[in-house]
């Protein structure tokens, strides 16, 4: 039986659209980069303003039809690349007024049950957003109990990671873990608590998905390269959905701005050259109650924005070093 999925033109709702447009201020035109094209929400809204140009990227080849349709409508004002956003620096030599990242799964990905992102799926374990080197199925069936525990505990922030990882190994000895619902059942049997606010599989699924797609590495490289291509005064806009992402973004914006604390151990005390951003206000923007009611997936979204300084770009090595423990974890090979 063919499993149901949401069409590209269907239920996908971009998060905090009004807030993003207000920050971008496209009424007088400008060059914008949409690093997570998805259902095309941000790109389409920006292109409604006559003098705007948009470069969009997405690693998922299932958005190509929609991207091509947008290109047909807007011709030279819209360019799309089927690439991961860690490669954004190789697609354009232009400088941008704003670069936008929406780090959440799109409805296109989540609602297509054959891709294995949803707890409701009974399909083969995959969880690839596109252009990955490994599947969730391979991770669960070949990685050691210790590696699985580290992945689930660190990337999923799951307190019961040890028991879950042991039960995964125990079950795969009997037979390979093939489908998403089999993983859900293993997690259910491993959990002590009954979760009311979130599904008991949420944190483990998050961890495996992050690992498969190397999302931390992608985020770090993506926002560094985005900083490099912004005009002075350009906006770096990032919408995140879990605490690891937000921790990374907050550290980057706060510690590489002009008003950063000089006592930070990760930064050179007397090096003023790394002021990549103007004074950062450290303000989180959240979805309105009206939006959350209309789009429940926006309830956990956090929007942060930093303004590019006029200083010369210098690669922020200390930023990479701060989160090396996470990128090293994502690089583990069974």
C-alpha cells in the first residue's frame, strides 16, 4: 500500500513569517539567501517585493519541482541549488542583505511517512534529509552500544540513553531493526516515565536524525559561511527548534559581537578583529499564540538575529573548538 504524504503545495507553514519579513525589510528590494528552502515559504514571500532577488538552497531533492516552478515564475530573480547549506559559499559571489535558516523539519519531510521521520511511520528506517552518507537503519544495526548511548544522550539529551541503547543492541541480535515502528516499540519498553507533553520517542529520534544528517556540523559551517557573505549591516536570521541548536547560535552571536565579554576563555583577550557582529541584544523571538494555534509545530521555535559588523571577516576558530565534542561525535564511524 502506498503511504500518504503531504504535497509540496500542501500543509507546510513557514515559521514566524511576519517576524522574518520585518527583519529582512524587503520593501526596497535586496539580495536574500534562503538556506532551507523546504516548501518555499520564505522565498515566495520575499519575491513578492519587486526589487528582491533570492538565492535558495536545500539538500532535499524532493523540493526540486517546487523550486523549478518558482524559477519559471521569477526567472533571474530566483536561483535554486540542491546543496547542503554548509556549501553556500560556493554558489554565489554576491553579498547579501539577509541570510535565513529555518532548522526545523519541514512538513514535506515529516508528513511523508516513507522517510521515517515520524513516530507514526511503519516504513524502513531512514531519516535522511538528503545527501547523507549513512541511514538510521545502519546506525542502529551496526554502531556499538556505547556509540549509540553517546549519540542518544548527547544529541538527544535523553536521560535514559543507556537503557535504550542496550535494548537496541539486544533486539538487533535477534534480528535487524528495519522499520520506524520497531524502534518506537524498543524505546517505549525502555522508558520508565510516561510523557504527556512530548512523545516518549522524541529525544531518541532527534538524536538519530541529527547524527545521520550531521546537523551540528552543518549548522556551524553554515552560519560561519553565511556571516562571510553578508553585507555590513546584513542580518543573519536563524530559527531553531531544540536546545543544542539554540546553544550554538547563542554562543556564536553573543561571543563574536562587539559587546562580548573579554573574559570568555574561548576568545583572545586582546583581539578586537573578531567582532563579526554589531552589539548583540541576546533577544529570543517566539511565535505568537495565534501562530502556535494555527501551526502547533511553531511552539518550540526560537528566532535569533545578529547584524553583521563592518569589520573584516576572520574565521572564528574558537567557535569550532567550543563545539568540537559535538562535531567529533557526528564523525564517528562504526
